C-alpha cells in the first residue's frame, strides 16, 4: 500500500514538474482545445449545413464557400491565442511570436470580411442591375464598408505592435476637416444625390421639364451630377445640388406603370376627319408597344387654318421610348397623303375693293 502511495506521489510530482514547463503546458492546453474544436466540428457541422439548406437564398452558401479555409485557419490560431493566456514567461521570442500570431489573425479577419462583402455586393448587384440608382447606392455602401474594415484593421494592427494611434487619429481628423472644406461643392452634390435617391423626384427614363423651360430625359443619376438627354440628342450635365433647388415638372406618372403619350396632327378644314382618324388609329395599332384599347383620336382644337386632331395612347413604362412620338408622326406624314389627305399650310384670302 505504501508503495502505491509512493507511485501516486511520484506521478503527481512529475506532473507538477511538467506543468511548470511552459512549452509542455502550451502543447497540452492546445491539444485539449483541438479536441473540443473537433467535437464541435463533428456535432455542429451537420446542424449548420441543415440550417444553410433551409434558407431561401444561396448567399450564405457562397459566403461559406469563399471563407471556409480562412475560418479554419483562424480557429486554429485563436486556439493558440487562447493557450497563450495560461503561459507566464518573459521570453522576448515568445512575446514576439504572440504579436505575430495576433497580426495574422487580424489579416485573416480582414480577408474574411472583405470576401464576404464582395460576395454580398455581387449577389445584390446582380438582382439590381436593372436599377441604376440602387446599384449606385450599393456600390457606395460597398466602398464604405471596405474602407471601414481596412481602417479599423490597420489601427488594431498598430495597437498590437504598441504604436500610439492617438496622434494618427488627431491628424486624420484635421486632414478630414481640411478635405471637407476644400470639397464643399462635392459634398453638397453628394448629399443632394442622397436626397434624390430617397425622395425620388426623378428616375432614369423620366421625361421632365427644367426650370429654364427645356424638356429633357433623365439618362443617369450620379453621385455628383445628373445627365439628361435633350430633344436634340445632346447630353446635359447638371450638378445634383442645382436639381433639388429648382422647380421640375415631371411628365411621368410615378404612381402608374403606364406612360400616357399625346401628339397633335393638323388637317385642312375640307378633309373628312373621320376618315383621317381611322387611318391614324390603324397606324397606332400597328405599333406593338402601344396598348390598342387606350388609343383615342378626337378633334383637339380649331386653329386658323387647320383642324387639330389630338391623338392619345398609353405605353407600358418598360417599353416607353422618347422617340416613339417622332416615329409615329413620320408614319402619319407618309400614310395620309396616300389616302389623298393633305396637310394644311397658312392660307389667306385677300379682298380687293374697287
């Protein structure tokens, strides 16, 4: 019995001796950590896979696919970081090793977040490729998130290596203030773009009338300026701040998915208007973009030397083209003379008194 007690005491003393050796303690704790991670991996992997399969989108699958190997390496390094907390040593090499491990961990976190943001941006961008305004906002958030990730990551790296970041933050604040003062117009136009995006007074494809009387079509809404196409086909660039500070007449019914279009055709007074209206309606019905049930042709006004026929119809918003009026007027100009219907011109009667 005494011999057994002696063996037990000897074994305990030997374990205490080994426990006081820092590298043995490091290996033992890390080995236990790997066992826990392995058990979690076997038990939790199936649960995670089932959860991912139940989601309605494949976005999480894409994120896991591009970040899986980085996450595994990060988990292994976090185990080392966890193990280092149980080690007490003043070895310069050991402390340097800890800093290197933490640096690698920060780089891995930056890579994981960056790849996740890129996958999310591509996923959402593909769904909104037909919506330029939302795509611009998505790109803005994408750039902003990347900047935040990189800035926070590098500041944390400086902190790990014992570099005082307070002077850097103060310098960055002064630099940011100087840039803001120098770029007042850019910031003003950018804030105006945000107002345009959320308020949506205009959208790409809208036909509008500017405060100076020009009728234009919205081509592109950018961060600094908005591009319009004039009736002559020229491109007009207007700063966003000027757009929100002027009165704009929008010809598009934003509450409806249909566009109402109207053209006026002048005819001589001697022409059979019923015959002319039938020909005009036939021309409109030939155009597949126009909804045939919405076509209306009636006398719009009686001018000095012409009877003006007002022609109104509706087009689905996605099929609307600002050239549709011009194309139909050209067809009317060619088709009416074939039916012996001429177009009016200024006519005056002169009476000579004898």
